[in-house]
């Protein structure tokens, strides 16, 4: 069963935004354009001001053909029940310690096997005129899910501008490393509860190029909250949520499959591909059903999280009980 709705949003968000807020936002955008015009990666377009300047201002976007028509999870639940181990292992830790994440200024390095490497401020990395709302269902391995209205743009736009070389087969991502401020990063691998920081993830190049894969900079018409991966994160809706790395600072094109944090920590539980497959149980629980946050009843888990029509062809010929 498909969980997407091939309709574009008919609602203009400028019509429901308070006029005085909307007008002030335009002033900020004009200021950002004046500072950042011509600096965007390979001509991506006009620049957003730094993430701190956007807080409290609605984001302008278009609807997306890929959005699900399922009921959205409430904003308070999306922003208060999170996995973000840099701030602690508890689901409420990210919101409690969100102020530990320093997002301004923020730079993103693009390098590796590509023709156009560079280092960019986040405001020069994204274009407000190409943002879309993508209402995606997101699945966590612990058996819970959410429906989140992300604001972002397709990752393939950055990849096309970077121009990967012929030997590039994977895209590797690296998150922020700041143990002085992020309490969860003070415990290293080998210590109790420690992980191999910084957080690393990776996608096959064709997965990263797929139009479902986006870089998100907001949700629910607002700039991305710290606990949800500010100022910019990856979203891959047909995979388990831990593949959608938060607060990215490094994108690298590589030939070999890159190491990833959870695969290094527990390779028998977290495979590199991590596609949602209800027929493959996690070693400690079943994946056949899930509970939507905010609901009590459980739902049947769908193959590829309901996006099989879009992405199944990427894995043709692969044993999806083995390559998990």
C-alpha cells in the first residue's frame, strides 16, 4: 500500500502567516541575499541568513509530489521524543540539552572524489526558493514511527554541483564533533555506553541521488530545532531513522563503503543498508509492527516503509534478508 499522495499543496503559507512576521522575514531574506549572492555552491541560488537569524520565522516552500497523506505527528511530539545521542541516550535528552548544540556559524565541507570540492557556510549552501515540504513517514528500529513535515531540498542537487568522479560509489557523511559542549560525546567507544564519535553515516551513490533523499533545514514551517538535527540534516524515508544523520558538517564522495557509527557499534543489529524490512527481525524485537507516536494501536510495518514503488528497483537482485 502506498503512503504518498501525488498532490501539491494548495495552501499558500504566506496567507496564514501573520503579516508583520512575514514582512520582517522578507527583510531578513533580502539581507541574506545581499551578503551571500553568488556564493552558493555552484550557483544554487540566493542564500539564507545564518540559522540563528531564521529562528522564529516561517519558511516558505512548495508542496511535494512525494508527500504522504497520513496524519502528521504533532509538533510537540516530534520535537520532544528524539534519538540524538550526542545529547544523551534518553528520548527526552535532546530537547533538554538542545542549547548545547552551537549552530551559528556553521560550515559544511564537500570533498573526496569530486570535481568541485569546497567549504561552505550553511547560509550559502541552501536556496530558499527551491525548498519543498516533504511529509515523510519515519521509522525507528525500536518499533515506533512518526509522520514529519520536513522542509528541505533534494540531496542530488548538491551531488550534481559537486560532480562526483567515476570512482565515487558512496557518499559518506559526518556530523558535528564538539565534546566540550555535547555531553553525549564525552563517552568514547570502549567506555560504558560510549560510541565512536563523530557520528558517521553513508549511502550508496544511487540512494543519495534518489529524489526521496533530502537535506532538511526545517519542519512544520519553522527552522529545524536543535534536537531534530539543526541546522541541516539528511532524511532518507525508506530506511530506519538512524540513517538520517543530523547536524552534518562533512559530505565526502568515496569509492569504498564507508564506516557508519551504529554498524561499528553493533554490526549484528545495524546493517549498512538498513532498509525497512518487516520480514527481518531486529535481534531483540520484531519489526513486523510499529506504533505511531501519539497513538496506542500498532500498525503493520510496510516494506521500505511504504516507499517500495519508488525505491525497490535500487536493490534488484540483492538478498534483502542479508543486506540489512
